[in-house]
């Protein structure tokens, strides 16, 4: 009996070790993880279908250790509020707020947002330094002034800074000349430009992109309350980058229209 009991214990230990060596595919506990996302940021998030680049990347990364992602959608301004009040387990971004100060854990960068200033080409505007924005009106996604205070702080103080959650309207209002400058991620702006161009009655004018800060992937990361969830996510992200699933997701939504991040 003692010998058989020893063999059973040895077998359980062997199974556990095998699962560990296989990359943690059999976790001690798999959970449903609620995460706050922006309510309208195609092609990164499509709330009506729970799809998009960011949804699929984060979902696949968490699934590596058996977790199920449950997206919860908010306006951008509500994302840090919902996270800090523990309405969700995680958030797609900190929206420029330092969440380590409240005990949260940042994940490795999963998707990139390469923010640039965009102007109508016919205006021949040059933006190389913050002073170049003096006297210009700027339309940004929510939280832009907090993320880039050196650039947008003076614009905000002058009353010429505005935010728009619906980034399709950024394309249209810039085209109509209602604002001088738009702050947007390059891929999001291109996506909406292509989408609007399908309407033959809309003839959008050419634009110029102005890179104004050095691209830093650490500027945009998911944040978790639970360290284990964060660690499981990082392991899964590494896995899908190595097996090609990460690149496949990007290509699925952007094809050859993807804009690569630009250095300063």
C-alpha cells in the first residue's frame, strides 16, 4: 500500500511539473477578468461585437493561462475613475494617471498608439516645438492634455484646447476647418479617413502628420489590480508574439495600411 501511495504521489508531481514546463497552460485558477475599454476606438475596439485589435490581443494573451476577458466599455474620461473605484479588475490604459501610486500593476506594452498632430496639408503648418501651437486650436482625444502637458498645457490655458471622444468627428471637423490641429493616433485617424472615404459624397482634403514626441511603448499599457493577472497576461503576450498570432491580429484589421511608429 505504501509503495502504491508513493507511486501516486510521484505521478501527481510529474503531471504538475509537466504543466509548468509547458508554459503554465494549466493554471492553478483561471478567472473571468473585467477590463475597462474605451467605448469607440476602431479599429482597436468594436464594443458592439467585442472585437478589434486591442480586444483580441488582450483576450488571447489572458487566455494563455486560461483567463476569460470580459470587456466593460466607458467613455475615455471614465476609464481611470472606474478602475480606481474597483469597478473592474483592469483597464486598457491609465489615461495619463500614475496607477502605481494607488497600488496597481502595469503590464508589458501590448498594442501601440502613436500619437501625432495632424493638420490640413494646404495650411502648410509646421509643428516642431510647443510654441508652434500658439494661437492654434487643438482637438484631442480625452486625456491628451494630461499626457502631454508641456505641449498642450499652454493651449488649454489659452482656452483653445478641446476634447472629442468620437474620433470619427476629429477627421470631419479638421476637414471642415473647425479646428487647426487634431491630436490622434495615426492608425485610428487613417482608419476613419478610409472609412469616410467609402462615402463618395465626402471628399476629404489631404493632411500632414507631425511627430512631436519620441514614440515610447511604455506610455500605453494595461494596468491590473491583481499581480497574478498581470503576470499571467505578460506570459501570454510573450507567447502570442512568438507564435505569430499578435502580428496576425494587426494584419486582420489594418492589412497594409498600418502606420509604423515613428521616432521623434
